[in-house]
């Protein structure tokens, strides 16, 4: 029998609460911009009808409403050409009333996402995916526009007083949006984690995971990380938001993360799904939009 004392519940890192705090802290900067006649304005481009992307974009629009940021949504049809998407980006680049531009990912098959990202003016690149902004980050300057999800994870760690200096950090997933920039932020001077990036070719992942003091799961597969891979006392950041069929629900589905729910009995700290990383991504997008507006109105 497992002794009662050995079953502990992790501290839940409440991304919704922390995200709202970050949004509230933007208030004075927004007032100050407005007093100079500048109205922060985010343009969101969405191509096609991927239901999850539409939910994310709606959440971004609602955050703009909460913060007092103007938002414009540009819906483009699934079959649109790459050139037409680039034309839309160029038009937004030269519109002085627009301070932030975001093209929701994924784009339909056949569209080169990097080409579209790099067409956005670096100072309007509120996703932080432009090679100029990522290059600055690789050079050790994290003061610019940072990718929102990794920046949100860093904020959760900072505001929850979780020190990863010298610790083993495992990132599962090497995406352009999360895994790769996350690795740079965690390894940067002053944060000083010892970073491992795992991916589909990684051998002995369960063993690597059992040595990790911090796990950032960003692989996009429901409950891929098993509870018995989690080191007692570790921090688990679950970036995954996966829909799985659940006929007992009215919606017909429920959301699960990339980590098995039992991990919360073993880890010391864990982010919930939903309500963990998702709201932090949105709060960092609001923060980037204000930073971009300030840079452009200097
Ligand atoms: N798709 C999933 N996450 C993101 C994000 O942070 N930015 C954009 N543009 N698309 C996404």
C-alpha cells in the first residue's frame, strides 16, 4: 500500500490569474499612449476555418477588448494564394494605424509560414517569430519582442519564484513557436538552466524525463508524458491543448494536455489545462502589442 504521506498534490500554477495580472499592469502604459493620441492596434490574420485556430483568435480579440487595445481581424479563405497573404501583410506593414501584426498558425498546406512571418515588419512582429527578433534573442538580448508562449512560461516561473538555475530542464518538442525559442530563453545567462530538447527521434525519453527538474511539454499529443516519468519535486509546464472525444459532454469533446493528469500527484508545481499556459500566451501578446506600439510612437 502507498503510504498516505507520499501522495501529495502539486501547487497549481494558475496562468489565468497571472495572465490577468499582467494585462492589468499594462493599463497605465495604454493610458499614457492614448494621452499622446496613440491607440494601440493589433491586426490578426486568419486563413481558413480550422476550428481550434478560430477559438484562439477569438480569445485574442477578447483580450484586446479587456485591455482597451483596438483589434482588427482579417479572415482569408482557405484556398488563398501565398502572394495574396503576403500582399495583406505588406498592406498592414504600411498602415501607420496598425502597431502589431499576427498571422495565425498553422497556415494551409503549401503556404511557406517562414516566408509570411519574415514579411511582417520586425517592429510590428508581436509573435516574435521574425528572424530579426529571433536572431536578437539568440545573441542574448531578450529585451525585444519575444515569442508569446515561451515568454509566458518564463513569466509563470518568475512570478511563482521557481528558480531553474543549474537545474535540468527538458523541453519536449522542437517547434518554431514553442520548443526552439523556449530552449534559448531557459539557457540564457541569468536563467542558467541546463537544457535538453527532446523530439520524435529521442531515445529513452522516459529516463531523460525522470531526471528533469523542469519539464516543458509541447509536443501536441494528448497525455503523451506519463505520470511515472515525472520526478518528485519537479515543475511541469504543460503547453498542450488537445481535444479528445468525450460523448458524456455536451460539446462532444474535452481538453487534455500533453501530460497525464496523474502527474499532479508527483510534481511540486504544475500548470493546468486549460487555464495554464494558454492565458499566459495571450497576456504576452497584449504585452508585445503595447511594446510594439511604444517603439513605433517614440
Ligand atoms: N498558433 C498556435 N500558437 C500560436 C501563436 O502563438 N502565434 C500564432 N501566430 N499562431 C499560433
